[in-house]
């Protein structure tokens, strides 16, 4: 079919498919967290808006655009709430929103080997997407290989591989950390089992150490001490100050004091060499720090290993980020991939990575993609970052909220305190539109 440009004829999937199957789609979205969901929801919004034009309607109504999202979770996991969720199971229940509970994003076709997911998502009811000239497929799995034109994938808890061919791809694969800060969370049930197991581990150990005082390490240390005040909580960091983001010394100082006042033991300029069999930690200077349970929060891994060798060689930086232009198309100094977009934590941009930026990128790419398909033009560049204020909000000790925006540091800003009553899940759902 031809709109602004030519698109492939997509495969017509069954409403329910319980095994990995190869097919063709027009737009593939790899990853369904903040960035990926924002992209899918915004694609739906723009197609619904544009089809009100009679000429566009003629182009779309008889040949729907196929959108496919591949994601191993069957819901939205609010990563912002994980530091508290691992120590508070009742709270954890509020931080995973199953896709069937979304109020304004429905899937037409579902590929999953999990009977409950098929039962809950593939209801056979009219989603209304066809009235916008599109359909949305959900593949409950993960992409294992990605190049410019095709993706290999496996369903969760399976090694059977199938292929998805596509016209456009939006890579929103994000980054992972060690368990439990990055749980598998394939379903609501399995996610809550993981959080219960995490809470049991915390309950059964007296001395808990967090290695690495980035935002995640800070919040885990603060939340464990806040909700388990009788535990000894250590926070180790190899440098003089934290967190490492380019923020003011005042922000660092307020965060440090908040943690100390809550009873967290902070070890600065302390680099851990290894964890001993009994849980104790040995530093690079030979000191032994007593510990029973350890959380390694010193590093993250961008999910880019799925990229083909050529893509990694040409477009991935030494920091494991992906080079993009102002439209978030993948590029380097010699080459641009017009149909390959990248969003979220894995982009090479001078920003403090956040849920807010991820959702913004999803909306921007969706706007440009719909415009490319219908009008053959890109219409919305990324904003001038030199004019954007840097900011960060963090939960420190005693549940205190430390924030900085445009150099102004506050403790327990009223607006942020209100947002963090549910760790921003309400705001996130409203922003994405789910």
C-alpha cells in the first residue's frame, strides 16, 4: 500500500497465537516500558487524528498500518518505585499495571505462550483501532537479534525463535541492572513473587550493603532503612561525592545529610574488590566490611547486544549508547538509517536519563513516523539541549524528597512530595495515556 511512501503488506495474525511465529509488520517497537509504550500510544493518537482528513482516510481505511510491540512484561512496571517495592510488597502491587487494565491502549492481536496473558489481552472485542486505520499487535517476548530490516524474537521462557520483518523500527530496549532492581516481571503474578522473595531476603538478613551511590543505590539504601529501621544499612561509593550526575554540590550535600540522618552508614572513597562467601565485602585496600546481603548498584547494562555486528560497529559508542540525530534516527558521520529510530536510556545525548525524557522521545518519534508514512516528511526535531534546565528528583533518607531544577535545590518540595505518594505512577499513566 502507498501513503506518503510505500509500506509492506503486513501479515494478518490470528487474534491469539500461542507460539513464536514469523510475520511482517510495518512499525516494530522493541520494548514496552516508558519509551516504547509512549511511542505506541502516540502512534495510535496521531493515526486517529490524521484519519479525520478524508484524503488520509481513503489511504488508510482499507489497508491498515500494522504496529507491533515486543516486550517480555505483560504490563507497565514503574521502575521508579522498585527501590521501595523490594521492601514493601503491598506497595509493590501498585507499581505494575497489567496491559488489560490500560484505559486507552488495546491490542488487536496477541502472541504469547502464557495462557493467562492470552485470556486477558486477546478478548476478541473490537478495539476501535481499525477506525484509525491501524492495528496494534503485542508479542510477549524479547528480541534476540535486530538489523535494519528484521528482528528475531523468542517468547518468554522459551528458546523457540521466529522472525519479524518490518518497514520501520523504534528501538526502546532500555537498560538493565542486577536483580531485584530489574525483575523479570513477565506477569503480575511472577512480579509479585519476585518482590515477595526480595522482601524475604531483606527480612532474613541483619546487615545489608548497597554498592554504588547512583540514584538507584541511594534510593534502595534509603528505603530499606526507612521501612526496616532495625537493619544495619551500608552505602558504599568509590568517590568523594554522589550521585554522579552533573548536579550542584548543594544537591549532593542535601542528599548525603538526608541519608546520614536516617541512619544509613555511608562509606565514601570505598571501592569494593569482591564479595566473600559469607557476604562480607573486601575493599581494594584490603579492608573487610561486615555484610550479610549485598545489592550491586554500581553499573547498568544498555540492552544493545541484540544489534547486528554491523550496527554495533557503526553506531554504538564506547559508552554503549547509540548515535542519533535530532529526529532520533540512528546515524554516524557517514551514514543515516532513515527507518531506524532509537529512544530512551540507550541514546547518546547529553541529558540525565529519566522516565520523563523516555516518554518525551516516544511521543516525538511517533509524531515523526506518522508524518513520514503519510506525508514523507519529518516535522519535529529534538529540542535545543543548551536551553533545557537540568534536574533530578530523588528519594533519600526517611522518605525525604530531594530535588534540583535549574540549580534550585529543595527538600520536600510540595509538588514532588505529592507526585511521589505513588512514585509517579499516576503521572506516568496520564502522560503516556494508558
